[in-house]
C-alpha cells in the first residue's frame, strides 16, 4: 500500500503576479480554503498520510497554514467560537507533513528528485500543489486502484480539445482496458501538428522508485528546466508505464481561467452562500 506523496509547490506563480509576489499561488483561496488544502485532503482521502511538500523561497505561508496556531486557537476558544476552533485544529492534524526546499525552479522532475531520501525505495504518489480535481473517487485513489493491479508507474490523463493540447503533455498510448492505456510516448507541450493525440497528462502520478534514476538521466530543455515527459520516456524503457483516464473535474489553479472556474463552482456548491451566488449569476446572465 502506498503511504507517501510528494506535492511540488515551489513554482513562482508568475501568471498571478502581482498577488504571488508575496503569496504562494498554492495558497490562493477557493472561497475560503487554500488550493493546496484540497490537494493534501485528496492524498489523505486516498489513504496516504505521509506527505512531502517541495517548497521554495517565499513559500513559508504553506508551512504556517498546516502548522499549529496557538494564538489564533486561544482567541477562538476565549470567544467561544468552538466550530472554527475545531476546524483550525483539524488543519494542523491532517497528516504527517514534511517540507523540503527546492533552491531554484528547475522543473517538476527536479522537485520530485528532492524527495528521494524520504521516499527511498517505495512507490509514491505525486500531486501538483495547484491542481484540484473533484470526483466521487479521489484522483489519486483511482490511480492507486490501477497501480495495485499493474504494480507499475501510472499517470492521470484527460481527453482535451486538440486545440488545447499544446498546454499539456500529449500521450500516445494503446488502450488495454476501459480508460487504461499502455503509454508508448509522451510529448511535452507539442505543437498542434506534432501532438500524438488529444490525451493530456494532467499532473497526477504514481511512480515506482525507478523514476529517480530516470530523472538523473534527463537532460534540460531549452529553458534549462527538466521536463517530466522526458523522464517518463526514459522510465518506459525500464518498465511499462500506464495512463488512466480519470473520472472527475480538474481545475488548474495555476491558470487564471481555471482558478475563476473553481471559485465559481465551489461557491455555487457552498451551503452558506451557494443560493446567493446562483441568484447573482442568473442576474448577470440576464444583463
């Protein structure tokens, strides 16, 4: 059973400047809850309780969020705000969370490699710190079910409009059973005419420890960063790599439109403000 997860959260978040000059993009609130909270929650709901978050300079707010807050707890207790006190205490007790700093952004593979000493020789999950996926079964839980069957690395994928494929890793795969592909190639952010398919890698993975050696063999791209697609293609030579077309809705919080969509959808579903938000949206549509 996989018990460890790596959450890379060291990116600079330049698409959300100036807000991310002093605030990690992973801490952008979806209504009243930071995006990374949902990512950690997904890991926990999938049965993973040992989490390594890869941070960088200016990401201290993430550590503070999951830490205890004696002053705040004392204030809430003194003012009889028991429900909020319980909520705050539950956040600091969510899981066993460790932090490793990536000194400079060198790409996702480098961030994953930072966790090698903690992972050792165990298979592990990778969840991006700014990707929120809602479904009846957590995305990571779906990947774990497939891993238990194949005992091999697996990545989450979604079919997208072919015009959008240049934003993703494009996967060429052979369908082995319902929604499961044997990966034959993956091309990082290809030009439309060079994309092998509209099957997009969406940033959730289960890796065997072999991925670490593959990352060490990965050469930097033009922008001097490592690309996970290159590491996966090296891994394919060592073991079968599978892709699962996951069920659920994905929100890319690192993208402005994805972030706004998440805020709207979560707001409409909120038991306290959902009706008011829905009424407001209907009024906007009439304008």
